[in-house]
DNA sequence: TTCGTCATGTAATGGGTTACATGATTAC
DNA sequence: GTAATCATGTAACCCATTACATGACGAA
């Protein structure tokens, strides 16, 4: 009933900070831009939007369904090419206090930033996060994973004999995944450290949009054939 | 109120099939043997056990708290070294119909076997699963992941320009993880195919305990220093 | 005697999904 | 005209967690 989600709330605020949107579009962005990890349904999104409005972090703008009329249509098509005025219903916009709240969330470190459920979404908004916070979050997550690795290794050492090959293989693959993420984090941390050029190093403002050696990283195969599929993966 | 979980239920039946246990021990096994992926709390385990009893798949044996008495203690310590009679309270045991039910679950293929939430636990009990089913599950999961990869690539091709470097890096890492799991599955499928020696290929019975080249796979570093830590990772 | 672990449970809450209901607009 | 997609929402449920309550045992 209360809808004070955490991840969803954070992501909604973050996306709306970039630009106002209506619910449907918001959901698509949620499930593509950020969506490798989580997929949200309307059943959670719309109620969440409502409570965010109630708290004064968002405003609703009811854009009347606007039937396609005389010259207006031509104007719209000619000027915007597409999207802008299509047929939207309720546009949500971040308020000043909403922005303030989001910035406070952004600045928080601690377990709530690097546990499994939160880390992904925090990383997704690193572009709007100060370098100090980014560092703390990356390092926090890494040490969390290293801790987990230690326990896995200890547990494996204790139980190895009792386990059959499949269970063992599952364990091994799981550990390898965690080790891989640790290496990834280490690279990212290195990038952050190296990348201390530009502005002396305060907090927010128009944040730096590029980090470390991002450009030199292998960018993966060239674009798959155009596929009209959308929505959840 | 109803506790008909799926994953938890499956795991409990599977563990109890190997040997009877009480709840506390069950939970530890859940969170180590199978626990890279999920950790369950007592709040879910105990109610689950109750409903499994109600459905006739489990029996409860109330083992009286048994205060340490005269010779019995010595006997126990001498014979079992530890564990066996320590202080257990309620031992759960799989019934015949419970075993039957579990075997039916084991034989099921379809999305419910290879989606994210279920695949791990299904794999963990591959030691008790027939080769045909193992193959279907592995192949099902692989094609599911390939499907997902296709969507990710398409979506990336559509949105690449609009995304900042961190979002892009997150996307890239996510795709790499999926690709890695696909390669892992491919290796496993190869192992399964190659490993058609031994018994002609019926169904269950005392199931084959080894698969493919499991022995030759790099088994990862040698045992971490003994660590008394337990419980959830 | 106090702390850690073993051991079992319940009530409240959380954070989400599914299925449903509704309807406008666009593309074929 | 009909199918797909855009668009918004609600109610019922699901699966789990957290916090709490309770208590015995072993070791320092």
C-alpha cells in the first residue's frame, strides 16, 4: 500500500531529473537503460509515481488527449519529427524539492548503496554522482564481494567432500562470477583514480561525463540487425 | 499465509531426499550448498515446512530435548564424534508421496526450469536428474539467454548515443556476464553429450554421480585457511 | 555469568507481480 | 477493420524479509 521502494523510487527520480516523462515511457527506459538487472511492471510504477507526487517530489501535468487537429498536426510533425507531442497523457516532472531529495540520495554511501539490489541502479546514475561518492561505492561493493568470496571459499573447504559434481560446479561458477566482478570493480576504481584531471575536485554541478579509459575499452560487436522488439528482455 | 514457494519448496524436498534433517540444519545447507544465489530466513523456512507436512510430503518427528544423561552421553560422543544426537528438536523426513512429488518436479522442463529464479536450484539437483531432462534444461536456459542477448544488443544499438559512459559500461558488463554464462552452458552441454558412456540411458535409479570432464576442470585454489564463519554470505 | 550458537516459531511489513479493466492511436 | 502499441490504472496475490518472542546448551 505504501510504495516507498528504494530502487524503483531512486530510478524514477533519476530518470525524471534528466527530463520530464509520462509513465509508459518511464517504464521503457527503466527496462532498457537500467534494465539488465531489474524489470518493473506498471503495477509497481504507477502507484510509486502517485506517492512521489504526494510527497511533493513530482508534479503531474495532465496533458489533454488532444485529438489530431487541423494545422497543429502538420506543425508538430514538421517540427519535431516524432515523439514530442504524440499523444501523452500525464507528464511527470521533478520538483525542486524532488531534485534536492534525489541529490541527497545520490550522496549517500553505506551498505544501501552497494548491496546487490541497489548497486546497479547507483552505478547507472554515476554520471550524476561526485567522484568521491563513486569511489566509496565502488570500494564498498568490492570489499563486500571479497568478504563474500572468503565465506564461499571457507564453506567450500568445509563441505567439498560431501558435495556432488554438479553442486560443486555450481559453486565454482558462482565464485568465478564474483571474482570476475571484483576484477571489473578494480579496473573501474583504477580508472577513477587515474582520471583526476579537470576541475580540482569539489562536489556536484555539471558533473564530468566521461571517465578514465572508457573510450578504449572494447565496445563489443557492431550493432545487431535492427530489431523492433521492445519491452522487457 | 499459504507458503507454496517453488524454489524454497523444491530445495527443501531435494535436501530432505538425501537425508532427514531439522529446520535449523536445513537452513544452513540451503545457504551454503545452494546458497550462492539465494538465502532464506526462518521466517520463510518454518512455515514452508509446515505446509509441506500438511500436504503429506513430509513427516515431523518430535525428538524430545533429551537432557544429557548418564552413559548415553558418553556413548553418543564416542560413537558419533559429534552431530548425530546433539540436541535436535523436530526432524523432518520425506514421505513416499513426497519423494514421488519431488521426482515429478525434477522431471519437469519448461520456462519454470530455466528462468533466473529456478535455474540455480534445478542445477543444484542435477545429480538426481535424468540426462534427458538435464539437457533440456541446459539448452532451454541457453536459448533463453541468447534471446535476452539479442534484445540487449538491439536495444543498445537503438540507444547508444543517448547514454552516458557509465550507463554504457553497465550495459556492456551486463552483456558480457550473459555471454559468459552462455559459454559456460555450452561447455556443460558438450560435457553431457560426450559423457554418453555407462548405462544405455534410461531414467532414474541410483543416478550417475559424475559428468563429463568434471575432474579435469580447474578446481580453483586450494582451500582457504579454516574459517569458523557460518550462515549467510 | 555472559556470550555465541542451536533451535523454533509468529506478526507485521515490504516490495514487487499478475491479471484484469479500459480506452485511444497508429499502421497495415 | 483489425491488430499492435500507446497509455493508465486497480485488486488480489506472492514470496519473501524483519523484528520480535522464547528458550536451552556449551564454552570463556
